[in-house]
């Protein structure tokens, strides 16, 4: 009898019929074209050895789907100045890949490059000092000295001193000792050696800073001597979580100091990622090495002192930057967030006059340079909303800062005179594109410009004027290999267009502030050529926060959804950043009503304009955008053909007891009263109000098919809230699909997870709204 070899059983992805599987295949191919588009994360410029130009290095990331991590690499360019205004970028033939976990920071002069390599957890950290052609020094720092160097964009801070002999940085404290047990029981003393027949206990639980920080130890400041490799911790910060460290200006014969941001760490730690409402201050502390004359004489004495709190009179201070002459310390403040408990709000810019010959003082005057803008006039500066500052943000006049900020639905580039407080918009004022600042090249600007329907482009701006930085001679388009993509993507994008639509406030109440009366905005993405009187199906896109913003910049995921036949209505409802503080503060206490009504009004507005078919509307949102998505399908059950949501807030009573930001539930539910009402043990009355504000309160009316995308390691909006809502919908017979990503947190941004999320969103909407 012959052996029969069974052919493998052909299986389709779960819940996909043959038609859907074909859709799944074709859309995944298209999505790969979009997913492969690189992103420029940052850039640095240096003086060139040639007198005719300068050098620029771009740090670029690109998803590696097979490895499920972002590939990072460096691409260099020589900037040649041909004439008064014209430049040419001569690009390197190939980029150079940077290993995963590495951090790169050039020295002030550009003659040295620090590369930090964080390897596996609790293994040694490698510091490499590179010269123009080779590695000049390499040091290995044991995990008994400190853990991984922070590279999170928040606590992160790596700073060279002026003479490029020391580097200050933020790293995890060394692991605390744990109890050791053997077959005989507890073993006295401590030991790092794990021997056969013994194991380490857990020890005391240590609270962390929530989302994206589980397992991360307390951030602490260290200084490394790049000649000897000697590492010293900065003492006296044991009751602070520290970050964003910079050196004070050098002065011969005086002990140099470090300035850093400190967050109290001896109280309850609430989630800090994306949360500007955590009180913090600037501190100055002596650097942990001898003053200059002691170094010259060879002594090894180390002076220690307690940190001096520089910002006693303000509740928030972030991103310290010294002016070029060392006479001013500038910093951003999120005091509006701290004082109101809104997780993000309008910022302010401040100055401390710094004496380079004196010691830091705790009673220094704080000068308000750019105050919080409450209600901007139409078309005027709406206030500061900046997520970071360049390490060197200065024009050559020494008192003008260049920075990026949000202005309505766009990102813009601003100049700020630190003496007069004058703010000028130096990216084109008539542009609905978003402009992101990358680096300064002398008094010129390297930026990225894009829109939802236009790929990013490198721009070079030449500032003119007598040290005013208020006008630009021109913005020059720079030919770049960075954003080259497939002809398929280029062709699809060429048929799309985007615009910003002002939406009038509907159902105005008498108790609104003036800023809350003003129109809000939506970004509309559509085909350039409309098919007769027919409207393409519409996806309503809702950002999270709620105090966040959807910018008029290029998004690979949204460009993909647009390219498969959908118009997009991206709504920046009241409460979003970029429109002044009064509009932002109109939302807390009114979530689930004002924001829901703003979205419905935006939809009705584009329907009335003839831009949308009321029978072909879908909705997509994550986090608070998911809160709105699930509210909308309950409060307007006949409005939407389909919905999709990523890590949505569905039940505030469940979230308040499980999330890393229970204060958010109080602030957004009870408004200005939330701060005084907050408790770790909500009363039944509080829970009842939470329920009334939650999407789950309207679940009996839901009939819209909905797709859930959930991160199992989400600490911000724990998975239980989405699963409870999805199970309740299934119980009542509503069509529901749930995808869970076991290793993802709130952002669901691991490359494979992000890819599968938007692939399924596309297939889901194609199925229910063709």
C-alpha cells in the first residue's frame, strides 16, 4: 500500500471570506509601499573644513517589518553655498545604519561624536568617542554604576561641556539589592552572584512613571570624563526624578554647574508620558569633579552640594537652554497644565538672567518672555505649543530663538526675541502645510514641509534682516533622496488634495469664554477631481488627548486610507492644542458632550458643503479619539456605516481604578473641580458621574459594526476597558471584531502591529462602506 502524503490545509486569516482575503492581500501590498517611507527624526549641522559650506547629518528611521523594530540610520550631506541665497546639498552615496539601542550626540564643535550603546537590560553600557575617521576612545560602564542611558525624549539629556572633556547624561540608577534565598532559606548579606541552589527574591515594589516606563529604574545624572572614562554620579537628587540636563556656561577658576529638570519622586507617581501636568522645576548642582585649578594641579577632590531650586515661583519648568553669551537661561513652562490639571495646554516661555561669575540662587527673578495666550485675535499668534527645543536654537544675534510650534491645525516655525518677547512666524504665513524645524545652519534653517496629501520635502530657509529674524529671503526646495518612494505612492498622492476648513461653533451656551466661541478646524483630504455629483466615502479621524492636535502634515497611515478611495475629515474639536487657552479649557468637564457635538457639527458642515454623502460615513479614533468614536456610535447610532478604534476609553469607572492617570478621569469629567475632588478611592457618587460620561452608558443604542485594536500592555487605557465594551456589544448582537497585540502599549506603534492595525482598518471599512 502506497503512503499517502496529505496536502496542507489551506487556511485564510480568521473571519476572512474569499473576497475579503483578496482585499486583504491587495491592500497589504499597497500598505507596504507607504510603510517603507522613511522619517527624519532629527538633524545636526557642523562647520565644514571647506570655507564654502557646512556639513549636515540626518537621523532617519524606517520600519523593519520582519524584525519588528525601526531601522535607524545616518545620512550625511555637504551644504554648498553657491550664491547669497542659493545652496546645494551634496548627499553621501549611502546611509550608515545605527545599531538598535544606540544614541548619537555630536560635540559642540562638531569635531567629536559620542555614541552610546545600550545593550540588553542590566548589561554594561558602551561609550564611544569618534573622531573624523575612527573611534578614538571606548569605555564600558558596568551595570553596578548605572543602568541604560535614557533615550525617551523626556527624561533624556546628554550634554557636552564647553571644552569637550566631560559629558553629562541621564541613566537608570543601578539595580537595588534583592533578598537572596537558598534551600536553607534566607541568605544573609548581599551578593550579585547567582549560584546554583539560590534565587533572588522580588524585594519591595517600586512605583514607576507609568506608560512606557514599566521596569525602568529612577533616572539619575552621571558625568563621564571622556579622556579617562571615569564616571561620577551627581549627588543630592535622591528625592527627584531628573532629566534634560545641560551644562552652565564655563568660567575659568569657578566650579561648573549642571542645570536639570526635577520632578518630585517621593510622592505618588502618576503617568508622565504625554503628561505636562506633572509639577517640575529647574535645579542647579555642582558638577561632580574638581574645579578647574584643582584639575590642573592634579587633585582628585570632589565637591558636593545640594541642588539649588532655580524656579521657586513657577509650577513647571522644562527644556533649559542657555543663550550663546551665557547671560540668560531660557525655559518653557507648562504651568497652565500643572495648575488646571489638563494633561497638555498652552505653554509659556521664560528667562532667568544668569551671572556667569556668581553662584546659582534660589530667588532669581523669572521674566515672562512669551505669556500664555488666552484668546488670540483671528489670524494672530495663538500661543506656544512646542514639544521640544533644539539644543542650539539661537540666531547669531544671540537673543533670537528659533523653534517649532502649533498654530491652529498647522505646525509652524517661529522666531522669539528673548528681550522684547516679540514672536514672528517665519515659515510661510499663507501655507496650510506643516513646517517642522530640524536644525539651524548658522542663520539659515533646515526644515521639513509636508501636507496630508504631499510627501515631506527638505526646505532651506535664509533669514535676512538686521538680527531681527523676522523675515526670510526665501525658502529653497532641496533635492533629497530621503523621501523617494514608489511610483505607485507618488501617483496616488498626486490625485489627492487637502485643505483646512473652519467649523462654526454650534449650540452656543451663554457661559462660554470668548475663545470657546471661535470656530475650530478640520483638515479635509479628498480627490482633486470629484466624480460628478457623487461623494467618495468619508472617514472621520479623531485625535486622542483630548488636548492634542492632528496636524496638516504627512501621515503614512492616513495617506494609505486616503489612497484606497476615502476622503478624510480630520477634526480638531475644541479642547485641541493650537487655538488659545480659553478654547482648550472649554472642554474639561464637558467630555462626551461638547467634543461629541463638535464632531457631529463638523460632519454636518461638510455634508452641507456637498463634500460628503451622509450614507457613507465611517469614524476612526484612538485613546480619547476612541472615547469619541464609541460615544458617537451610541449617541448618533444611524450616522455611521462602520467604526474602528485603537485603545479607546470606553468606561471611566473602570479606567479610574486601573490606569496610570486616574487624575485624567477627574480633570476631564469634573473640570476645574476635579483637582480638589481627586481621590484614590472614588465614591459611589463619583463612579456614577464617571459612568454617565462614558460611552458604555449609550451602549444599548449601538448598531454600527466596530473594529477594536488593543495593546495588551497599555497602562494608559488598560485593555480591560475596550474588552468590556466589545463583549457587551457582542452580547447584544452587534458586529464586532477585536485584534489584541500582546506586546504593545498605548501607542500600538511596533512596526508589525501598526501595519496590521491599519491594514485591518482598511479592510473593515472596505467591507462595510464601499
